C-alpha cells in the first residue's frame, strides 16, 4: 500500500528535532481531525494518575482507537500536538518520548506544549492529531 503522507525535511533547518518539519497529503485524500486523545479509561476515570509516561501511553492507545474508527492508523497521521500539564521540561520530554516511540520512523511534524491545566481531573497529557487517508 503506498504511503499517503510525505514527510518533508530541510537541510537548511537543524536535524536535532525528532520529527519532520512539514508534511503533505495527496490531493485526493480525506483528512481526519481527531479531538485531543485523553488518558481516560472506558469508565471515564483518568488512567495512570501522576504518571506522565502512563498517561501518554494511554492517550496514544486511545488515539489509535479513534483512528481505527475512522479507518486510519498512526501511519496515516500527518501532524500532532502534545499537551503536557507541567512547567518542567523533564515532564514534557517524558511524555514526548512515549509519543515519539509510538510513531517510530513515521516522525510527523509535532508541537510539544507545556500547559497550566487540562480538562479532566488529574489529567497530565493530551494528544491532538490530524490524519489523511485515501479511500478505496
């Protein structure tokens, strides 16, 4: 199956970033805009309270479930925004490493933000994403 997403890099920009700087989707693709994936269990409770790694992993799992419902996978994601409720770079990096590892070589453009608070009680991580798929 041909890849829907083209990741774009530039020799004029630093290669330190662990993601592509831009991405494109084919003109005939269908875009999927995901709500922020939260670290919520099926019963609505917050998973992994106090654990940035655990919450990032649960948010990724929930994002994969939402993608599957739309007929997509992580390989169809074109960009992400990772929100972390912390003012400590260490906490942001901890959450980012989980997300980065989940995507593997499909290192889509991403923004990592430290925020004051997120919407659910005890929530530390949220992941927004946009995906693009080619309908058969």
